[in-house]
C-alpha cells in the first residue's frame, strides 16, 4: 500500500480550520509502524511558524510520490511525544487505510460537471458573476450570455464559491487564462479557462471539494 515514507514531506490542513480561511502546514515523516506514522512538528507554509498539535486533531493531508501522483487522506493525532527540554515534540498520526486514500495525477486532473458561482474580474476592472459548467484541478469552464465575449489568451481574476456538504462555504481564488469559447445551441457560450497562476493550497482546496462532490454524487 502507498503511504508517506520516512523522510517524505506531508502537507495538511487542520479539519477544524476548513470552515475558516484554511492554513497549510508542512511536516516530514520521521518514523512509521503498522499502526501509525510519526511526524515532525509542523510549520506553517505561509509564515514559517511552528504549529503545536493536540491529541485528536484531524488532518486533511496530502503527499506526492516520485511518479508525480498526489495522494489525499484524512488522519488524526493519536499521540503527542513530548521531547526533552529544548527539543521539539513528535506526533503520532493514524496510518491511513487503503480505502481512505484518493489520488490524482498532477498533470491529468479529472473534471466534474457542476454548477457553482464564479466571480470574474477583467483587467479593465469590470466584474461579473457566472455559473460554472465544469471544474477540474487544471481549470474551469463557465456559461455566459450570447452578447458577452472573452478573448483567447485573456487573463482574468477568478473566485470560485465552493459549498460543502456540511454547510461550510469556501472560496478559492486564482488567475485564469481564457483558452477558447464555444457557442451552444441555445446561443449562450461556454468559456474554457485554465489555471494560469494558482497557489498549490488553492488547487488542493478545489480538488478536495471535487472529491467530496464525486463521492456525494456516487452515493445518491
């Protein structure tokens, strides 16, 4: 089974923080057993500050294998290993099971058809709100009226509204590049956009949302 190996970097967000502005943390696996992974004290990727974890904290985590596949899993802190004076503690987290692991190729992100709000700001400052047609880890498409138009290669600022099953709402922002537009039989148009400038934690937020929706659709 694929799990993070010793010395491998793991990125995560705390489950309790997902309803707020998510903060990404980075840690490294220092040891492992059949039941747990032992990780170093995490640091915040945005400001470099150390983060103390508590027993029972739930981690929404990911890591990348040498083949470029990103794996996602949830786990929790099972033990805090307090260290001697002057040394940092280590944490034991539950080893993820195979059925709890999801994965996606970094360069072949899947897409799902889903309608959510996307706010667009053009370079001239004009703002619009449209509905998406589909979303993926590499880009989005959205529907516009027949009298509207976007130019191929145009850079736009985007904000996606991501409503979760538990009622929490997240926003993901990125800079997109318009690839092309396609006219529908109704006369309206689909604008296809790729992510041109997106933080990795924003991409993870979108992919996590898509996995949740995929499971939700499957369970219907």
